[in-house]
C-alpha cells in the first residue's frame, strides 16, 4: 500500500512490528509528505523524526490541524478524480 501522508513527530521510539523493528511516535503525530519542510498544519518538520513507514493518522495522538488538512486534501482529490472520470465518460 502506498502511503501518501506519513507521520512526523518530535519524539519516537523503536517498536517491534511486522516488518521488524521500526520507529513509533511517542509524541503528537503530524502529517508529512515527501518533499518540503513542513507538516500539513504548517509546523516545521526539520527537527522532527520522519516515520516513513507509519501512515498518518496513526493509532495514537494526532495533530488536530493536520487531521483537518489531510482529510480536506483527500476529499478534494477524490472529488477531482470523480470529476475527471465524468468528463471522460461524456466525451
Ligand atoms: Zn500538525
């Protein structure tokens, strides 16, 4: 599965998982995408740990502003895709 938004957080700890030991958030999780230096909420992620293997939101405390930004972005993308499909079908 492709992860579009992964977790960035200030503190992380190693946790054994299905694919071996990986990092797991130990502080509020922000949503981060590849490229750029800020989270979905606008907070700088340059000093945060990037948990590329952990999709946002994770099963813990997530940044509220990031949750809003990510859900809006996902909704806009789905609507955009549907829009294109309708236009192609009617052509
Ligand atoms: Zn955030």
